[in-house]
């Protein structure tokens, strides 16, 4: 993108229970197969052990490396198990991907941490400043914070693979798919 270009920002709006992580992985695979330099992170949960919640991991889309982002708080713990320090590690890989010249950054979600000004919010902002399109996801509980963050400059997308791919291609200035 040129220095004067404005980066596009899109968010897939989804409801709890929908496998948005799978949709992001499929989207990344489709775009990568077209030769597009995809970077960012997608969440991959490991099956829960007896008495525990699933272990949350982020997969770096550029390198394939995995970062565990959940912390074991014990079987009786309540509240968020997200390890903020591990998110900072993921943010570093996203920053490196932006500098490496990625065509599109995928951030697994705009969730509780981002709504509170933490998590990967700075990575989203960094990509926007660099002029790199960003695709993320958002659920209803975080919509108000999402709207405050983007101030009307983002596109909300349905959880539809063809519509998401079309938006990605348009955001990157790519020609439309022949099968669209």
C-alpha cells in the first residue's frame, strides 16, 4: 500500500457457539493458496482435560508457531484464564509480520481484552497505521467497544466465507474471484 492509502478494517460478527476460529483458518488457507501474504494469529483450542476448560493457543499464520495464551488457574477458579503476557508475545510476531510486508493481517478476535484497551488492540492499530488491511472478529458483548475503537471506519461482515473473501480481496485491491 502507498503511504497515502487508508487501511481497511473488517470484523466478522458472530454469535457464541459459532466456530469462528475454523472460519478464519479456512479464510487464511484460501487467501494463502492465491499467493496472498497472510499474517496474524488464529486461535486454536486444545481439548479440555478432565475438570478443566480447553487450553487456548494462538497460531502464527506466517510461521505456524504456536503460543499458549491460557493459564491454569486451578479447577475452582472463576474468571478469565487469558495470559496477557503471552498476548504480548503474539503482538510481537504481528509487528514483525507487518514490517515484513504482509498483504493482510488476521487478528483472531476483538474480545474482552481488546475492549479494555489491552490484548491485541495495539496490533490492530499498528497494522492500520502501516496501511495493512485487518480482518478480525467480534461478538455482541464487545460491539460497543468495537464501535468506539473504529469510529465508523470498519466494515461488519457476516460469517460467510464468500463474503469474507470478497471483502479481503477488495481491501487489498485484488481483482474479484472469477467464481464470485
